[in-house]
C-alpha cells in the first residue's frame, strides 16, 4: 500500500506533466473542481481542472466537486505511471469516476 505522501507526490507529478503538454489544454476545455478519494487510506485530495491542467491541489475533500475520482493508492500510482490502463481500471471497478457525461468525454482525451 502506498502512503498519502506518495499519492500527493504522484498527483503533483501528473499536474506538472500536464503543463508540459499544451495540446491537452486545447483538447480539454474544462474548468471544474475535482476530488480524488484514496479508498484504502481514506484520504482525499482536491483541486481544479482548468484548461487541461491540475491547479490548486490541496489535501482534504471537496463535497461540492464537479468530478470525483475514487481509487486505491497502489492503483493511483500505477495509473499515473502508465502501468494500469484507465479504461480497464474503470471497467473492472478499480477506478470510479463520477462526473457529467460531457465532462467524461472531455476527460477521456487527457487519459
């Protein structure tokens, strides 16, 4: 099981990686709040998806978030490392994404 610090670090790594891909910002025209619940640690992180980037990443839950991700710590690390396919993780229940259908379509281009 990964630690909360490792999960925070991998989310920050993902945020930094998205900054280096300006094409993602053009494909994903979202300005939505999000939260990521790490199931096995019972830890939450929240922030904002803005123009294809993750900004304002903080500890804690945002119950009013537009997009809600639920995943285990190890699966989060594997997803960001590219070792676990997002579609397969979602189909098998290892990743849960709660968002509007329109947001899901836009998020798909980030993954």
